[in-house]
C-alpha cells in the first residue's frame, strides 16, 4: 500500500505565521515600553518628591532660626553693616543689611535668592551695652558687662539711632597681653588677617557713642540660598576664616525658588500681606513676621510627546496656590475660585514643557521677630 506524499507548510502559510509573530512582538514591545515609561515617570517623580522635601526642609530649618541674636535690638533692624576681612583687595569691603532674611527677587525665569543672618552662639547671644564713647580709631569697647563674649567671636557694633552716616560695623573680638577681653572691655585690635576694623575707616566718623550695643554673632555670617547653573539648590556661606564665599549643594533638580515676605502692616499681630517688596527702613523691616517660600522640583524623566498639544506642562508654567493676601496672584487655571502665582520654569531649556514639575511651599514664621514683639 502506497503512502501519500507528505508536504510541509507553503510559503503563504509561513509568511502569515511570521506576520502574526511580528504583530505579537510589536504588541508586547509597546506594552513593555509603556510600562517602562510609566515606571520611570513614577520613579523620577518620587525622586522629585524627595528632592523638593529636602530643599524645603533645609530652608525651613534655617529661616526659623533667622534673626537669632539680632532681633533683641529692634532699632538695629535694617542697619547697614560694613565689614572687611584683612587689608587686601580680595574679598574687599562688604556691606549687608542687618536683617533676619532678605529676598533678592529674580526677574522672569530667574530664581529668587534668600540671604539669612543669625547668631551661631549656642550659649548666650545677648547684646552688650557700650558705656563709654568709642572713637573711630579706638581698639576696644568699654561695656557694662561682656557676659557670653569670647575671643574670636564676631560682633556687630550698633549705634543708638542707625542712619546713612551712623552705620553698623562687623568686628572680631581679639586681645593681646596689653588689651585683653575682660568683664568691662571688648578689644578688636587691627590685624592683617581678620575682621577687626580698627583704623580701617569702616567705623563711622563719629564712632559709637555710649548707649550703642554689640550684637554677638559667634561665627555667624550671612548664608545665601540660590539655584545654581546645574539646577540645584545651593547654600553659600561667607567664611569666617578668609571672608570668601563657599557653596554646598542642598538638593538637586530644584529649578525654581520663589519667596514672599509675610507682613503685619497694621500692627495687630496678624499677617495681612504677602509680597516681595523689600522694606527700605527700620519701620518696614519690623512689619516682616514670616516668609512664604516655594521651591519647584523637576522630574528627571523626559516625556516624549506626539504633538505640540500633547506637552505635559502647559505654556503658562506651574502654579503656586496662595490666598487673597498675596500680591501678584491671579485666578488658578484649574480652579478660578482660588488664587495662584504663576512660576516661570522656562529657564531649564527649550524643552521645559516635556518635564513634570512639583511645587513645594510653606509659610515659615520668623520666630525671633515674633518673640521680639
């Protein structure tokens, strides 16, 4: 008995099988790509959440301490502090306002900067009263008591009524065998390397009369928070050892920093206005009771879009929800009954709309200003 000839698959059947296999692989690939994209978006979103939380925590911690040791003398708020390390050209003479926190507004997509000042003394940061007139060329202050003062501490000399001609001066407590730190004398002898201002011309012509005060900063010098070129939040400190600045990274992928002063303009103990207008005199600085801060963290995941209308971030930028007390706010795009400030994040690059952003914000009371009241 003869068997029928056995035959394999035809060419058409093979092509149909290959086509079905390719379609299956394509479907599986698309699912995997979609899943992987969502996983990266979620993971990078978690990183942005962590970065934003760390950035806001660091700011909140320092802002809460801002003004420690300074606010015990309300008349000193806003006084211009002149300082110079040594006698060289670098870093040269410097000038800062004696305030707990100062906002340097950034225009457009440029971030704001925050400069904070506080005493680092963990024992006593009590102002010391000057009891005898201190001439411009004198090398020591005669005081009612130097309690809490130590050699090497930085002090700010504050006149009874600061003005354009009677400013404040930063000095360092120093002493030698002929002029030592005692209960009634605080020396600040001039040296080639140090913050001592005797003979430097940084002291007002009239000197510091009896009734002036010395504010003890310990080793505290201004610290500035800003966003650097790598889009990271950095803290820049003026170094006690040389007067130069040194920066350290606080949190990466922070693309914007915005801040507003919380002001009690009517003196009733309640903040009634938030704005970025820097006070110009002592009375204005005494109204500042808090700081409203927002940091914007960016996800590292680049989100591809099929068309210009499919971008993940709208052209208006990101919105910072605030309230009716806030200057410059507009109706939120997602809820017209609420107020928002629109934050420009286009400074990260031309593809800024293909990244996701998250705003972290809080209102931070200036505790030392509140306690002074």
